[in-house]
C-alpha cells in the first residue's frame, strides 16, 4: 500500500523475490534475560527451528510492555517442510523447539 507518487519504489518492491520462510512469533507474559539476544538449539539435535531472537533484549523499544517477543527461525533445508504445514502445526513445532533453547 504505497501512494501513487511512490510508483518507482512500488515497482522495485514488486520485483524482489522473497524466500518462503514461515516464522513463529510468541508474545510472552514476562521478559527473558536482557543480556541474551539469541538462543540456539544444539546442532546435533537436528530440530526444525535452529535459533530464536528475543526482540525485547535486542530492541527494547519494540516491546514497550517490557515483555519478551520471541521469533523462532527455521533454516534451509528443514524450513522447506514447514511450507506444507498449517499454522497450528508450525506453532506447535516451534514451541517444542524453543522450549529446548530457552531455559525455564
């Protein structure tokens, strides 16, 4: 949704090819540690979601409530399997993987 006077910008953004990547976002009822921006899974576990980012720790201004907003990131090639799953299945899998990464 761009104004008509930004036609050149619209054409540019319409030309960008985006990678399909489902991302799970969880809005927590509390903050996590402020000194940890990223949480990682053990690579030996071969989980779908490899790491998570806490927006509250990374950019506190994005979370004025003071509570954490955590995004789960799947990486290629495991991310391809998510494209055929429903939102509920993706969230369930992300929750399981993130619970391994984030203590408590």
